[in-house]
């Protein structure tokens, strides 16, 4: 397993998005896209496969494994640190 700290958007990236000439929905989508690219690269490295070769099944299985780690060992053991109880806050 790779190191368990994944920063989805650096402060510098966030400032760059904030300064872009985009609407709020476009800024949200930009942040989501940047974060998704990092997460997909992380998953690919974790599975020792090129990111362009990742399948839907592999991505789902990776999320399932991360959720299982969270359930068994607590949120600090997982890569994705969100708490599903607060999902409505997103």
C-alpha cells in the first residue's frame, strides 16, 4: 500500500482556481477534475497499472478496499478521509 496521505488540492492550486476567470460552477468542476486526476494517479500507482489502463472494475474495487480499511481500522487507515455521515455537507 502506498503512503496514506493524499492531498487533493494544494493551496497554490486552490489560489490558481480562485483566480481563474470562471463561474463558481466551473471552479467547482475544475477543483473536482484536478482532485480526480490526482486520485486516479494514486490508484494506478497503488495497483501498479498505468492510469490509462484502469478499468471501472479496478476503480470500484479500490474504493471498496479503502472503505473496508476505514470500517475495520478507522478513518485514519483509509486514503479517503471523508465521513459518510457528513456527505450532505458536500
